[in-house]
């Protein structure tokens, strides 16, 4: 396993991997970005190409490429290994299934099930109607293959039998959301199965994560049966599938989104398939849910520009507006497509691709979209080009109309993250409605926005680090980075000054190296200390934190850190000695009283020297 890990690291550049999630900018020899694990305005997330590690100086997360994937994807090591092996083109050979995590088993089951459904769609006579339907919807074989569309046979346990024969257990298949465990036997047509397939006689749309791993499924009933059962059935939430965190087709759209510097967001899978087939491969959709904060959090990794193209109906308008609220809060640049014909992008592009292209070119910026809606709803008419209402004054609007527009638009303006942009739109609203700007500002101050639509997902808890540990990391990092300055402190360095086993072992290796070789040699220390990447982490930490410090300033930092560590060590010993003295006095142990009193006096003298 160690060889596989090293081979993956040798083939992958950590910068390339992290760039799939975070937009990095050059900062000297390192790269920096806003941390993906917590909200911040100033970048504190740094990546070192030289050392192939990353660290956030605000939330104190950090590590190598495996640590990053585990944190950002919320997975265990086996799953991170598979993700990175796929990127690196490294084959993971046979493994003991008993050692595989539950998540990895579920991923295997989902991947194999997608292949099963796809093969049934392409080859089985049972899927004849499904193939006919997809052809009528304009999908060609290339698209069907690329998205691995499938068909679930009508039998009650077809998939279950297929997976059982391949050694998977019923409980694991249930955990993947692919079968349902019967709790009772109602008097229906359903045979008495303990477990039965969730998807039966349905077209299957596999849902993949950003790495292309199948994590769930959406299924659609064949036409004509909608009145008998639900039109769509989806995988329930599983250990690997959280629908609020997945954007359908993002794995296929992410590179195109970067290339075009825009991401098209539609409502349904068929819209995605139709647009991808016509060349708009930067298209994604949500998976049976309104747009969520976690889904929006993925978008800035690839672009800051989002184009909403939802259905031309009331639910579509409502979905667009819910999405806009999130995009406004996130600070993304978003536009809204108003389709001139066809109820959704799929129907529009199948009727006439040029109409879709024109609608895309005329997509309204978010605030223009809201202003346009507000005017239209109150008897006004948007400008002919459909692009902007800036500077428009509609004298026909009544006082009640204007009051209604203010009531609608002020909360939208209040949601804008940029105060300058907020100010500009307030001025425009005052101008368009011939209302005093001061009155609008007064009304804006009274607008009460609802709390956040959802709490932002943070991947795992922040790394809790004590001040003593931080001081120890910085002291040893500086001593290793600047051995000519650090070696003067080694004689007085005590291992118990350091509060973690890692730091104590590293301090021991540093002292051993110095007293044997009369100098600090990192190559020698690496041989005596494990894990060696911890040394890289400490070096990277001090390189970024003390960048540009003169030699004299670095020496002062070492002195300060050494005193802080020594003082902490002495304070702890003093506390223990004081407690022992109290116990000895209570027990009337005169000899011990004298011993601990002398110990306290010595410690006090040492503490005085530090001052």
C-alpha cells in the first residue's frame, strides 16, 4: 500500500488536484486562495508546490494531497486512495474486502449497478420501449453511452440477484439505496421478498460526484404509467450520496466551465443531456432538490459566472429566484435566461438551437431580471431588447404599483454582498420610480432579511491547536529552516517542553543529529524521524509566516518561542510541585515538605531567569 501511495504522489501535482476545487493565485513561491473549509474574506489557504503540501493558517487544517481529498470530500482513506489513483492512472490491485470501508463497498456496488442498468438498456428486449422513448427525446447513442443511461427491468429482485452473485451482502446493497427491506407483507401484488429492487421498469440516470464516481441514481417511469406511480424516484441519502451536495454532470461539465468561464444551471437531467449533446457541455442541474448552499460552494472552483435556465412556468420562476438568493449571497455573477419558446431548454434546443443561442446571449443579469419582473407584474413593460431597465422611468405606474415594487426590490438589493453594487442599484431604483433616494435608504435600513437559507457545510471540525503546540511547531520549524540560528538553543532544550508526541520525537531527532554531527542536517533528521512529511509541513508553515524576516528578527522570534515553551514547561512543573507540597504538609511529612519547597525555589529561580 505504501508503494501505491508514493506512486500516486509521484504522478500527481498537488497544485493540479487542489485547483479542481479552489482557484489558486501565485504568492511568491507558494499559491494562495480563500480556504474551502471555512468562510473568510482574506486568503489564508496556502499550497506549496515545492513541498507538495497545503495549510490554512486560519483554521489550522493542512497536510498532503491525501489529507486534502479526505477533508474536501469528507471521505476515509480508502476512498481518497481510489479518487487519486484514478486521477494518477494507478491501478489498485486486489484487496481484502474485509479491510475495505463501508463507503468503498457502496461505491463498488453503485458502479457495478450502473454498468448492469446500462447493459440492460443497450441489449435487453425488456428495454425496447425505453430505447424508443430516449430516441424520441432526441438522444443519440453517444450521449446515452457517455452518461451511462440505463434501464431497470420490471422484476422485483433482478438487480439484487445480480449483486448477490458477485459477493455483495443484502445489507450493503440496502445501504447503497438500491434495494428496500420489507418490514411487513401487505396484501398487494408485491411478492413476499425480504428485500426487493427500489428501481423497477424505469429509465435510470446515474448520478456521479465531481470525480466521476457513481454515488446515486435518478429513475423515470416510462411514458403512459405516470398515473400509476411516481414519475421520478431517486436514491435516498446514503453514506456516499447527499443530494444537496451533488450537481448532476459536474464531473463532465467542470473543464468546459473553466474553458468557457461560465456554468449553465438547468432544472432537469433531460435538459442537461440535450444541451451537452448540442455542444453546451458546461451544463449541470440539481438532483431533485432546490439549489443549495453546498452546491453553490462547488461553483467558484471552476467559474464565477452562472447562467440560470429554468423552465418557463411558475415553479421554474420560483426555482430561479431561490437560486438567485444563494448566488447573491455568495457573490457570484449570475444571469437568467428567458426562453422565448418551449417550456424548458430541452424542448427549446430541440425545436431550434439558434433560438436557444439567442436566448443565452440575451440572458439578463440578476438585478435586471428582478427589475424586469417587478415592472411586468405591475402593468409596466420591460425594454424591447429585454436587457436592461436602467434609467427607465414609467410615469404610468401608480403609487400603489411603486410601493409594491419597492417592497419587492428592496429586499433583493439588501441581499447584495457588495455595498458599492447595493448603492448603485438603490440609486437606479430611486431614479426609475421617481422616489427620493434618502427615503429608499431609510426603508432599506429597516429591511429584515431572513437568516441564512442553510448553514454552510464545513468539512470536518477545525484543527484545534493549543498555543503551546503552535509555539512548538514554529520553534522547531524555524530551527530546521535556519539551523545556524536554532542550534544555539538546543543545549537548553528539554523534550518535555513540547506538548505532543510528534514534536517531542522531532525535538529528540534534532538534538541527536546536532550532538553527533555538530550541526542540524535535515537529511539526517528525516532518517531518524517519522512521518517525514511533518517536517515539510513545519518548514512550509514558517516559510509563509516569517516570509521577509531579517536574520535578527528571526533570532528574536526563536528566543521568544523558546522562552514561551520553557516557561510553559516550568509552570507545569511548578503546579505539580505546589500540589505535592500541599499534600506533604497535610500528611505532616517534613522531609517531603523540605524537598518540594526546595524544588519550588529552584523552579522560581529558573522562571526569574526567563524574565
